[in-house]
């Protein structure tokens, strides 16, 4: 199942449980390709959330450290820009 599907299920479960829900945070993972996917899923989540991006990270971690550092910096900057300028409908 995709991270988007699981985020939807989580939101539905929270709606069903209402005030009985005890969970306060979520970790979103599974097919998150880049900061835009991560941003979208965090904003769609009814809980405070972080996302994991294993595939992209590991792909760059196999090479030179500088390539990994550049990749991580680009992802962080992209996420900052998404928060500054984008809105999820």
C-alpha cells in the first residue's frame, strides 16, 4: 500500500475514534519520492507528522558524501519552499 493510502486510512480511523484516539503523531513512509510527496502527505495528515524517504536517501548514500549532502540540502530547501508557497487542497 502507498503512503497516501495509509495516510487516508489513518485519517479515517482518527475520525471514527474521535476523542478516544490516543495517538498524536505519525511517521509517513513507503514510496515517498521527494519533498513534494512528503509535503503533500504531511499536510494531508490529521496528525502532526514527519516523513521518511529511504529510497532516495539510500541511493545517494551509496556514493560520495558530497552527493548525499547536496541531495539532502536540496530536499530540505525544497520542503522549506513548499511550506512557504504551496497550499494543499
